[in-house]
C-alpha cells in the first residue's frame, strides 16, 4: 500500500523553481530518504507534503486521499520534525511538550513525555527554557514532540542537525526501532550521505529541484562501476604522474600518494599496475576503495549540470 503518492509537484519563488515536477511514491512502513545538497529542494518538498505551503501545481495523496481536500484529517495521522521547528522560546521544555500533547489529544501525556524524553535524553532539560537550549538539544526536543501522537507517517527534515555523532547514532537507532515496532512510514531528508545510507530503505536524489534518481543505496552505487585507487610512492612519483597523464587519467596528489578513479573491473586496473612495474615505477602500497553514495551523488550532480549546459 502506498502511504504517499506525489505527482508532478511544482513550487516557484519568483522566477526560481525550487521544486520542479517532482514525483515519487512511498510504501507503508518504508524509510524513504530525500538526499541532496542545501538548496536542492528537499525542505520545500517536505513543506508541501506536510501542508506548511501549497504547491503551484501537482498533486499529493496521503493515506489514499487528496491531501488538498483532507488536510485536517491527514494531519492527525502524521507529524513533523525539522531542525528549525519553531518551539515556544519562553516556555520550558516540559511546558512545550505538555502543550503539544494536549493539542494531539495524547492519553496519559505525562507518562508519554517521560518515556520518550528518556530515550532521547532530555529529562534533565525539562525545566530549561527553549531559548536557552543548544541547537542539538532543540533537535532532540522536536523529535520527542514529533512522536507524541504515535504518527503513522513521520516527516523528518534535517532533524539530526546540531547533534553530536553519538547522539545522532542513538537517534537513528531509535527511529529504526520505532519504524520496526509500529510500521510507521518515515520520510527523511538530509545532506549527510552516510546518514541516509544507514537509515533509509530507498533513496531519491534531488538536485536543483528535480529528482535525479531513485533506488536503494547499494544499487545506486553499483551503477558507477568505478573504484578509487590510491598508490603510494617513496620515489619516482613524477614518472608515475607522467604515466597517468599519458593515459588521460585524472588524479590528485596527497603527499607521496596519487589518488584516481578507474572502472571497477580487473581488466582495467591490473594492466595499469603492470605498466607501472614494466616502466620501472615501483609503488610501495596500493589501496582500493569501492565508491560511496557521496561519489554517486557527485557524479549525478555533475552529469545533470553538464546536460543543462548543452
């Protein structure tokens, strides 16, 4: 069952198309990632999906219903957490969460708040005013707020911004556990490649307001069919550079190490290494790395820019 169906969404700000004919579907229980650099259109897309702003054109279906005609009903079934969610600054953490719990008609609100606050480690902040919190502390409070109504669908927009690495990892673990226990569908946006790769079942890349590609992380990376080659030379590094230039291989130098990318096939990598030996350009060490999600995104972004220039 598709919890969310997005078709040809467009949103303009002046002459700029922030979102340009974006379409995708998300199934029940899926953790779906929207990945892209800042300004790619992720947050604007989330704003439209959650009703904070209206699309100029296109349609959104939530829980099988036209969102434009059933917003109030749909909003009772989802929640939103963003890095910049506007909590009440002069109220304490506890006061904010109690207000939202009452707005969401949460049963046993105090117990619910205490349980979630323990998981996200904010119990010591109950008496602290929101305006006195760090960005990471605010992010954790917003996450607790977003789970108060046991949402069937959760929109998380850059929700780990400001969290230290340990807390970000704990947050991802809690979200995965919540997804597993409840079947909650999660739409997760981030510009952190590794974070999306760890958390999401399926990913859509956004660039300049458009969906560039969609798939799971492993399949997308395998499309590259390249690998990073790192060769270390104690001497003759200039001869090695000349050989790579002759082969028209683009490289970068890091001290005594040359770094470049080749097709992920033995018949491409091995002949090059044999040529180094044949030319009496010995290397001390070799390290091969498979491409990452970040490598894939950079490649796709450049391809998109090149096609626009033509």
